[in-house]
């Protein structure tokens, strides 16, 4: 990434490689074959741009997409006219018409939602939907008791076309967790009670738990965008995203001087401090600030591949980094890498006390997005 690659007037840029998104989908599809590999594109494809990412995935062969909301479903339909679209947040009151309008399927998470869907679409014949059963996450989904009640309600089931029975794992990023096996056992008990053409349990990290977790369909999001969620296992995907911001100034700062708000960082040696045009409003977590005297915590950026610690407080639009140790002097107009070849999503998330998912969905919202097709 060269400074001339950043559009004039932009303080930073997010670069997204669509060929790699497609390549990641193909790699995961091959890994889980003969199960189907769907794609989770909620939250604007994890911040990477639904309008670009969804068509790239469809062109790679993806036929099933998951979004969180009805607004996202309507958007998604414009970009993937022929695909199946599921809405993970389920059926909100008064939205059945809109779901039918964009031919999206709600992921029904309670008996009440099932009744609502059947009532509101009754005259239109049996309507396709997914059924979400809770197997221990206690977040969304029907309890075992609700599944039993539904299983005995032939009248209700008759009016429903259950295309998918799904559940979601709590600890899939920990391959050794007993919770995974427990949830699988509950899923095995509940699934046969419901009529459905297919079943799905795993997301990005769940699909790394092995074929026993694949069922008929897996639902990765994060891994498609290059994320490595699973602890101790490497998902066969390549990085997709980079974010860079301009260095606006470089200061020589003498020992004893402080840097940034609250004067929380005191320079201990003659230092060169670069001011980068990205702050917490650009997804640089304020929690990645570094106070002097504390070795613990604090994030980094990279300049020409050299890791440079964030010093002082991250502010809204600006972050100060220590570039003293970069081999050749760092100059104004150079770029600092927020995430990319040197700093992975996981590195950056870890340093900010969060996860790569949060980094990904918040990075560079006011930066232009540049799409590439490097592997094409
Ligand atoms: C977000 C989500 C996914 C995708 O999760 P990743 O970890 O990003 O792969 C799958 N299923 C459900 C129910 C989700 O909410």
C-alpha cells in the first residue's frame, strides 16, 4: 500500500480483496463437502460492504446467505437475486409482508414467532422458514419444551415449510470444550422432532471441530473475511482486509515530555512520535492506549512492516505512535497500517481487550473502501 493509493482527501483507506473472499469461501466449501457452505453477511458483510461481498460470494458458487435484520435482507436481495436469504433475528412484528416481498426466510426462534409467521402468511400457502433451537447458548432459539410443543402441533406444522433446523455453539473457538459435545447431543435429540430438509450447527470456528459438526450446512462469517477464530487450529483462509491511515506529523519529543490527553504517557528517551489520522471514531480502540510505566496492554500500528507501539491516549480522530525504532526516518504522508500484513485482526483485537470480530466490524468506517481482485 503506497500513499498514492489513498484517494486524495481521504485520511485513510480500507482495502478489501474480493478474490480472497471468494477463495476463502471455496476453501471452506471444499473442507465441509458434501455439506453446503452458506455465507453470513450481516452487518454489511462484517463492515466490508455487502454490495461488493455478496455478489463475489454468489459468483464463487454460494447459494445461501444469512443476514441479521429485514433491512439487511432487502439490501442483500438486490445483490443476490437468485440466492436463499435467511434473517437470523427472526420475525419482528409487522415485517412478514416485507420478508415475503424480498423472498427472505425468517429464522424463527420461538413458538410465538412460528404462529405469527403462519398467521401472517396463511393465505399465501406454506411459507419457508428456518427453525432456531437453543442447545445451550441461551441467546436465541426454542427451548426443548417449545420444540416438544411444536412437534405435537400437527396443525401448525402443516402450515409451515421448515427448510432448516439450526442452532448455535457457545464455545466453538475452544475445540476441547465439553460444551461443544453437550450442545451437539442436545441438537441430535431435538432435531428429529422437527420436520426439516436440512440441519446446521456450525459457524466459522464450529466447522473446524470436524465433520460431526457440519450436518447439511455450515454458516461461516468471520472466516470468509480472513478471521482466525478457532484457538489452536488454523482455518484454511487468507487475510482479506487491510486498513491504513496517513501520518500527519512527526515530532521529536524530549525525555520528560508527555504525549496526548491526560499526559498519561511520559517519554523516557529522545523519541520520534508520529501522529496518525485514525482514532476511535475510525475503529482504533481507545482501550489500545498506552500509559507510560505500564508494560501491560497497549496496541500497535505498523510502518513499513515495523511494529510501532501506540503511545498515550487514542483520541477520536488521531493516534500517536512511537516510530523511533523504525530503520529509516518516518516522514509525513507515509502510511501507518492499522490492520494488514503485519498486524492481524486477532493481534489488534487482543491488544485492545476484544476480538478480531469487533475490530473488523468497526475498522475505518469513514475511510473509503478500495476493492481488489488480486487472485483473479
Ligand atoms: C453471526 C452468526 C454466524 C456467523 O458466525 P462467525 O463466527 O462469524 O462465522 C453464524 N450463525 C449465527 C446464528 C450467527 O449469529
